[in-house]
């Protein structure tokens, strides 16, 4: 397969700290590639190298066939990048911001009006074209930032925690737009701490301390990362039970999911014991990506 | 612990908080949720005495909001407001001094709190070199220095990874068990699920206050989960029986009015297009579903009819 992004042993050091450590990635066209990992694991640094903003210390990589080290300037016109901080102009209107970015990407004047109209439609910004950005709520700003980053119709889009601090309704709307773009052929690489968003990705790479420790489809990760039997326990005071269950010899892991406890047992024959111990319902479940995330993060540290 | 009556705040033509009457009881973990721009931060800032209300009243134990005694509550703002070029301990000393504590007491309390927040080993590290989750824990440490009886946190886990968020909430629970009342706003619905009571705000109004359990049992719709051969995100969008549909990698989650009718419609729809159906089942609503439903205008009646449950 022809990949849109490939990296080989990609590494970035800051002083004596290695932020990204010999990373090998390949991203296929049209994929929604989820890039997950704990805070400080090197996600943003990787994305910034792929965008040609930051030079690699070692290793190599290609984006759309251009080399990261020698052709960084050629990469930039073909990609869209939305960072954690939206760089919009508060004292310009929605339309003016889009017009500004259309200018930055040198979109010919005769195409601009049409293109901006498309972005307003796509990002559900209709009716707010003349509003000052300062007056928009975070969810609207975020969609406008997305519109600005894809005004040049990039074939690959990098999104670095695009939904931090955004309400559930706005997040859903945002991801539906992302899915629509991917469906039309745009490749999307996205970092997120929301596991329901990770579920919407076609591939997930998980990094920790700069190293790639898992890379697969959400389905495969759910089925293969955890060893043992995962069960769900509904108890009245889950937080109190957490410490008690963690200390049981046959419990490998125990974590809180909303008001429920997820308990990883060595073997399914321990379900009865747990049922007696907690005097509650104990039901086997398919692991969620959150379970996978926590297991991977713990395993890598331990 | 906190009582507000018809609390209102306007910023020029926008009413950020509109007549909010809120009660937070001693020992509560009270979660404040709502869409962006609902007025959560403005409400929290008024409670902390940082913004003066236009009208309405706030009554707090120890009169904390009047600004006379800041010792009765701790506040952790949305933005990281610590000094990156100071170490963990230097930040603590600075905030301790701001609260008027002497050096001995600061050291003693810092040791205690840093044990709880798991930052003891990092006393000499510059705040800038802490991870996102650790920064939040340091901000919490500083907010706890004055031994508050009430802790107010505005989106404390913003941008923090799932594991660190869980650790943060363990700490909140421990503090609550030791008798601290907690008021916290959050965009994460799994965190709302952990609160004893949740207040949902929209357009400046407090629309509903209830326990997560009651909120979920009052959810007016039904949820269907579908696995089928299609991977088209918006395939079910046009069906009249389906109110909302979302695609999660390998399955669809549909919000419907009548489960049986919608199930039949989905089966017929897929059959008509020769798309094999692998699984179809009803699932329980989560706080996320409750949030989305509440954020829509149509369900205002549903929420107005509910009573606060203690």
C-alpha cells in the first residue's frame, strides 16, 4: 500500500530529554489515525515534526512523499494543522478569518468566495459569518479553526487535541465533520484524551515516553491487549470498593468507569468469588478503549 | 454550604448567569455541567467572590464569598495559574504566603498534601517540567494549603489523560471523605457520573439538579446499538424513527423514541439495501446521552418537572 505518512526511527531530543524515541509509523490514505498516549508522551512533538515545524534529531520520515528533514517547506502547503490553541483572530469576523487563511494558502481570488462558502457549510457556521470571533463560544471557535485549517483542501489533516474543553454536543458534531472528511478521502491524524473519539478512529497508535507501544484497529486492541477476563461490577460506593478489590489476589486490575467498576480477573472461574465478595452483579464485558489505555499506560511504566 | 438565590450576571447584552438558585450541601460532591458558554465559569467566579453579581444573593458558611476570610474555601481556576519557572515547593511557598501562613505551617501542610497528591518526590522540579496531570495536582495542592472546608474547581482535568484523570478523582474522593465539600465543573461525563449530585446549566440557567442515577432513569429516549456491514457514518441519518445517530468505528449508536418501532425500521432499512446486520440491542443511557438530550431545547419540559433529590 502507498502510505501518506511513513517514519523510520524518527527521534527528537530536547537537551538530554528524548521526547520522541525511534518511532515507526505508517498512515494509509483516508484513514482516521488516532494518536493516543499519556500527557507528555511525545504526541505533539511527533505531530509538529510531521508538519515540518520541528526538525527531527535522528531518523527519517516522509509526508506525501516529501522528506521531513530536507523538504519541510514543501510539506506545509499540502497539509492542514490545528493545534491545541486555535490561532484565530478575535477581532475579525468568522468570514474574515476564513478569508485571511485563504490568502495565506494563496487560494486564487476567483475561487475564494466559493471555497469559504464550502467551509462555512461544512463546519456548520452558517448564519454567523459576520460575528466577531471574540463573541463565539468555544465549540464554534473550534469548528471555525477546523474550517481555516482545511480551507486549502489539504490531503492530510493533523489535529492536536482538537476537542479539549469542548462540551459533549460540540465534540460529537466535530467528529461527525471529521468522519465526513475522511469519507471523502482526507487522511486525518488526531490526538485525543476522549476514548469515545478514539473509538471512531480506523487505526490507533499508542505511545508512551516517546515510544510506540501499540498500533492496531480499535477492535483488535480491545480483544488483544488485556489478558484475563474483564468484568463489570455495579456497587453502591464504587470509590470505596476500588482499594479493597485492588488488594484481592485474583484481581489483576481494577478501575472506575463512571459509576461502575471494571475488574480484570485472572480467570473466569473467579467471577463467582467476586460475586460473593461484593454481593453484587458481576458480568463479563468487552474491554473499552479506556481499559486498553489504562492497561497499556500501566504496563509500560511497570 | 452554599445557597444562592436568583443569582444573575450580565456582560453587556449577554446574560451569562440568569437567576440561578443553587444549593450545595455540606459533604456534597456537586458537579456542574453544561454546553460551552452555559455560564458555569461565571457562576463559579461569583461563588468565589471574583465577580460581583448584578442581582441575587450568595450565602456561604463562613461568609467566604465576601472576601473577608479566604481560608474557608479553596479555588482551582480553569487555567494553570502557577509559576512555570518556580519549583513545586517554591510555588507552594508562594501560595502559602499569599494565604498568610507562616513557613513552618506551610512546610508541614505541604508534606501532608504532597503525600495525598503523589507529588512528594517532585518537590524540587520546575512546574514547567511537570506533565499535564501533575500540573493539575500541583494546582490542587496550592488550593488545599489553607485547609479549606469547601473546594471549588473549574474544569480541573482539562486536557488530562484518562489515567491521570482517574487518579485526580481518587484524590477528590479522599478529600470528600475527610469532610470536604466539593463543587466541580467538568466537560467529562464519566466524571459527572462520579458526583453525588449534578447541576446542568444551559443559557445561564440551572436547568436541572439531581443525582446521576436519577438523571439517567429520567432519560426520555431509548438507545440502540447496531453492528452491521456498513461503515458509512451517516447511513441512518435520514430515517424518521431515528432522532440521532453516531458512528463509532465498528458500531452505530442510535437515539430513538420507541425502541420496538425503531428496531423494525432499522431491520427493514438494512434489508432493503442488502446490508447484513450482525447485532442489534438496546443499551442503557449514559450521562453523555443525558447531556446531549438536555442540551436540546425540546426536553426542557422533562427537566423542569424534576425535583432535586438529596
